[in-house]
């Protein structure tokens, strides 16, 4: 029990070190360099923080795939935090990429940063090339508005999401189904 508790405390401390660095520096290489140079960290925290920062990676496609998995499932807090860092990297590298902004909005929502989630999701929509809105964006927008207590906006978005769910390709997508259920649940809870 003590060993597990110590490992969790070490991991929490490493995340505490990494979060502001990724917010400031974005790029994993820069974060690793800063952590390695920080003499105030214990060797254990430094080593774990470096390993964790390197998990974020540099391959844009992999970052986006990892983000999607963590964010749709709601993943554990650490996976969502890595997804946020990865999404920020994706937006920095490809500022005109709709998917990168979409993932950043999803990640910001999972992190509880509702205002910046809304801004990123709106940026995603502005970059969208198709006439029909993306159902995952509509679902996350509904969740943002529900969490902010904006019930009418959440209801309108949920109605739109229900319409989008009638498209056969969307209807069969389990990830979108899961997001729809989550959005509906959040809306129900917000209305109480």
C-alpha cells in the first residue's frame, strides 16, 4: 500500500511540474529541457517528468489519434492532460487544421476550461469545410453550454445532434453515440 501511495504521489508531483511547463512552452522537447535543467527537482520526480513529457510525442497523426481516444472516452485525468498538451502542439503546428482545434476544444472541456473550450470549438467550426456540422463538435458544444448553465443553448444543440444522428454513418458511430449520451446526461443534470 505504501509503495503504491508513494508512486501515486510521485506521479502527482511530476504532473504538477509538467502542467505549467506545457502551458508555457507547448513543445515536448522544450519541456524536457526545462525539466532536466531544474535542479530543485528530486532525481525521481525529474526522471518521471521527463518520461511523461516524452510520451506526448512529436508525430502529429499519433498525437491526434491519442487525443481522440482519451477525449471521447473521457479517459483518466492523466490521459486527458496529455491529450490537452498534444492538442496544443497540434494547433501550434497546424493553426489552420480544423481537427487540431476540435481536439483542443474537447481537451479544454475535459480539463474544465469551459471558456477556452468554447473558443477552440468555435475556431474548429470556422475552419470546417463541410456544410454539415461535425456531430462530435455539436456534442461538446452542448456539454460546454450545459456545464455553463446555458440550458436553452444546450437544448438547441442537443436537438441538432439528434438530427445529425439520423445520418446512417453517424448513427453507427459508437464514439458519437457515447458523446450524445454524455451530453444528454450533462444537460439533465444542469436542469436540476
